[in-house]
C-alpha cells in the first residue's frame, strides 16, 4: 500500500476574496474579540495569497550557477 498525497496550491484570487469577506463582516460587528478575530483571519488570507503568488512566480536564475 502506497501513501500518496496531492498538494493543492491555494488560489491567490480566492484567498483575497475570503479576506475581503472577513473584513466586510468585521465592519458589521461591534468592536471586540469577534471583530479582532475576523481581522486576524483576513490578514491570514492575505498572507496566504502573497505566499502563493511568491511560489507561483518563477525565480530568476543566476548566470554563474554550475551543475557538478
């Protein structure tokens, strides 16, 4: 029996949409723990979007790399 896992990379557009949704909901509640939690979740979605963008962006290769 082999154990294989499929890695799913997050969609940065969807992450940013979720962040906007959390911020919108946070605007409708009174200040307090719930509002702070929603804003923290929104920031986490934005962070995930940025990380996903970084992973998807090809990294420039240095011209002086050699393979041995």
